[in-house]
C-alpha cells in the first residue's frame, strides 16, 4: 500500500513541479559554476549502496572538505543553495529515487558509508527498510546544521549525539509502518517547513 502512495505522489509531484524544477535549475546555473544536480553514494535497504540525487547547493567538490554541513552559513554553500536548504527544496529530486524504488517518501534518512560503519547491531535495523525523504528524525532535526555549527567538535557531536538520537527516532516509524503513520509524517513535515518559512 505504501509503495502505491510513493509512486502516485512522486509521479504527481514530478509532473506538477516540473516548471519549478526548471526555475531552480536555472538559478543554480547562474549562481555558481557546476552542474544542477549533486549525486552522492548513500547506504540503502539491506546495506546496499545507491546514488542519491539532490539539487546542488554547494560549490563543486565541496565534500572534499568534509561531509557534514556546519551552520546555516557554511562557506561552501552557494547563495541559491542557502535558500534551497532552508526550505528543503534541494531534496525534491529524490522523488526520482522513490520512483526507482531506492527510497520511500517516508523512512530513515540514508547515511553515507562512513557513518554506517559506526552503527552497532541494533542501529543496523534502520537498513532493514527503504530509506526515506522524511521521517520523525528529519522533522526533529530540521535544524541539524545549526546544531553542528554551534558545536566545538561537529564530527563528535554528530556521531555521538545527533546520529544515535536520529536512529532512535527512526525506529518510531520502522516499528509501526502503517499508512496512518506515513501520512502523519508527511503532514508534520510540510507543517514544519511552513513554520520554518514564517
């Protein structure tokens, strides 16, 4: 049932948002050197790697200086990228990942391999389901980059505080993957983004 809603909402979203996608693409191209999209290997269901798609929000090769985004004014983030990140618009191309069956609209955010290697046996449970664009952890930690930006050791804060807390929140949906919970998370996500806009 959830897969049906994933495909339906993603197809409708891609069709309706196509003009918006084109506008964002032009803004990215005019704002900084590089392509429109950013591809990154992430770890998905059953510990399998897949290429996650985002709108590019950083300077080319910015990830060579670290995989974490630290603060809302990380110097690597472009002017357009700042606004795309603030309202989570950079995540929209992941609707394509959903269509391909690599992701769901709702599920734990997929990590890069570097951090998955730190999971303990219980935390590995997040790899038993499809990763998602949003879930309870995404809602709770919508300001994650600000939290890391205020830390004296962002890497340690992420691996020892933020990541374990997010995985614990991931379990809320993993342990109860009902359509009702699915829709509740989608509604809460939109509400959180709109509140952030205000």
